[in-house]
């Protein structure tokens, strides 16, 4: 009788990351080849920046970023309308026992990166960073 293979937590987390990356590639390919018959999605170049899987691989959250100033809310709404088709295609190409349920969200990490960059460019912050960098390990000016 075959025993179910037990995974360590490290192996499990690597597997979750690999499956998430595979789902990201599949979604990116579907959108790049315009296999989704939707006017909004066909008119937009969409980057799937990340897919986060739950540990049981049953749910996936895809973070998307429309390129070339497309309306993010409109693109995400179109993706949500076409979720059933995208889930079927991911299930076919992924070959897992269970197909993950997809959720789509705007990727706001670029906006957050811009905000942090602006903060770091602020003269007051730059001055503070220079002050802390000039001290040695004992806290004395070097």
C-alpha cells in the first residue's frame, strides 16, 4: 500500500512558491496571447507581477499591473468577470489535483516604492541618513 509522502515545512513552502510562479507564468501567457476574449483585456498590456498561493494550493491571489496607463480598476474588473475562464485554463495547464481559485488585485507595490523613493530624496531624510552613516561602531564620529 502506497504511503502519502510527507513534506517538511521548508519543502512545502518551496512547493507553494513554485506553484505560484507557474500560475503567474500561465496567466501572463494567456493575457499576452490575448486568449481571453474581452475588449478591455485585449486592449491592455497587463503584467502579472506576483501570485500568492495559500499553503493548501487551493487559492491564488494574482497581483496585476496594467502597463501604458490603462485604467487599473477597469482591468481588474474585467479580469474578475473572466475568472471562470482563467481558472479553467490554469487548471488544464497546471495539472494539479485541485485547481486554485483565482482572485485578482491591483499591484500597489510600485506606488509604495515611489512613495519611499520620494521620502529618501527628501533633504531632511538625506541629512539624517548621512549623520548616522558617519559614526563608527562606538557611536563616535569617524
